[in-house]
C-alpha cells in the first residue's frame, strides 16, 4: 500500500527482521521476500535476486504445512497475509509491524506503490476489495495470540478485527517511538 511510500525502509533494519512482498525487491532488499503472484515469480526468476536473497514462493508450502498440515486455506493466502504468516512461523516474534497493509484505498483508485509498473495494475484501476486480506490477517492474529500486531497507517481501522485483542492501530510516529524505546 501507498501509506509506506515515504518511509525509508532501510531505517528498519536495526529493529528486526523485514519481510516484504512481490515487487518490493525492485527497490529494497528485505530479509525475506514472499512472492505470491505468478507474474512476479517469473520476473524475479529472470534476475539474480534468488542467488543472494531468501525468497518464499507461494506454491512452496514447507513453512506453512509444517505449522498447519493439510490446511489448503492458509496455502491460498494473498501476498501480504502470506508474508505475515511465514514471518510468524519462521521468526516467532513478540511484535509484528504491518507496514503498507492499507487494505483499502484512500480514493477510488488502486492503492499500490508499484501501480503502473510491469505486472501491476494501472493507476486508474478501481481499488481491490479488501475482504480476503482482512479475513486472512484475522486468522493470523488468532493463530498467533501471543504476538502483538501493529497496523501502522493513518488509514482505516477494521471492524472485523474489533474483538481481537492482539491487533493495535498506530501511526508512523507512534511506531518510531515504540521502536526507539
């Protein structure tokens, strides 16, 4: 989501392990990249990124099936929720900061940092419905109740998450205060 476009992601390296999705590799090297979109998989395979970096492809279920054997629903997560799920399984963190998980657009157009680039929709495309992301992230929150999740954005709070105690909404300023404590 575009809420993170002004954030210098490199400043986050000192605070933890960074998981990212799909085209993020084009301009930033996360500690682990999760690739769900088949076109992005093809794009990445044409580069040398796989030789030097940790990448999880959607169809490779080893991490997810180890934690959730025979659970095809979790294998079908979208890229953002898949990155959260894999990070929770692999890293067993105390806290997860959801950056760029905007879920909805602030206007009537597609909300993505990489819109109008190869393998992404054009900027005049209507926004994607957030239902799957909301549901899949809710499952993550419930699957990992000991982890505190922080949705970092000034955009929407999610009604479907109202009863969940381990999801919190914070601004970027609040995130920096928490990280620098």
